[in-house]
């Protein structure tokens, strides 16, 4: 890694720490610059705006996440098990990030809203993965013939709705305090009703 890339990583790490602590709106480029001992004007050389920095951080996280999901898709398990593992990984991803960065619930909910608004491709990529697994399941005779695209979108919507409801109603200060096993069990139970209708 050259000097320029090292500095970008330093800025990204500082931005990540501040975003997960204070949220996007309250974090300023001045805060990020001060954290690493740079002048604010120097940051513009590496990132044109706070939004560009945030966008790159989210892209990094999403790409890392989808590498893990791809490993599930390529495994030798049944299609139903793969879909359940994808859902499990969605909760694991939030759990891991909550533990790693000590994200406050307030910052997490704000970040979540921005991701929902600005990164619709994340949801469509998840639905696309589930869609491919449902089609594979039809081919292998695990599921009866159905509108796999619609069912994938429905499963994605269901899982996301359960997740958001749980997050917004949580009475904890930090993400790592959430009961992710309970969250996954709820998702699994409700998704199972869909699977029952597909057999």
C-alpha cells in the first residue's frame, strides 16, 4: 500500500469510528480531520465530501458481506438450508459489526435509514441471491414451481421488516446488546411458513 492509500485507510477508519458513535449527521469532516491530526482541507484530496467517504465505507462492508454470502450459495447444502443460512448471515453481519465497532442504537438506526435510501441495490442483491436459490430449488425438485422472483422479494421484505421492527423497538443503548438469536429464530420461523407453501 502506498502513502496515498495508507492515508485513505486512516481517514476511512476515523470516519467509521465517528459514524458508528455519533451518526452521520452529527459527524463532520472537521471531526474526522481532528481525529487523525489533519486539516479539513487536506481531507478533500482523498474524499470530496463526507457523503463520498460514507458511501465508500458502505460499499466496503457490502462487498465483504456478499463474499460471505457467495460462499453459502456455493455450498453443497439444500436450497432451503442455503436460504436460511443467507438469512442467518444477514443477522450475523449486523451482530459482528455491532461487536466490532460498538455501534450505538441511535447511530445504527440513522445509518440504516441512509443505507435503505441511498443503497437500494443492497436489498436487490439479497433478493437476487434468494431468487437464484429458489430457482435452483425448483430445478432440483425441492420446491414446486412458483414465481421465484416474487417469492424472493417477499422473503427479503419479510426478513427486513422483522429486522427493522426489532431494531426500532429495542430498548438497548448498543447494537451488541441485542438478542440476535431471538431475531434469527423469528425470521426462520416466519420464513418456514413460506417454505411450507412451496413444497
